[in-house]
C-alpha cells in the first residue's frame, strides 16, 4: 500500500524532501552562496529576499 506523503509533511520543503527520498534521489537547489565573513548579509538575504533555494555560507 503506498504511503501518503501529504499527511506527514509539515511544510512544502518536507513534502519535496519526502517525495525525493521516496523516489531514491535528493536534489538541493542553492539560491545564493555567501562567505562566512558575510554571515549577517546571508541572514538578511534569507530573511528578506524570499530565496527560491538554500542560502549557503562557505568558509
């Protein structure tokens, strides 16, 4: 019997992650990357820009 992914998903991200895991793959979309020194800018961007993917900080 197939598992219903919608009932156990709290957010759209949860639903997409569950669907990807069920399909045997995970795709990560990176919207923008910031240097670790720019952590404040990265947080501001994530809070205000409504990114379509993950915001990543790199060392």
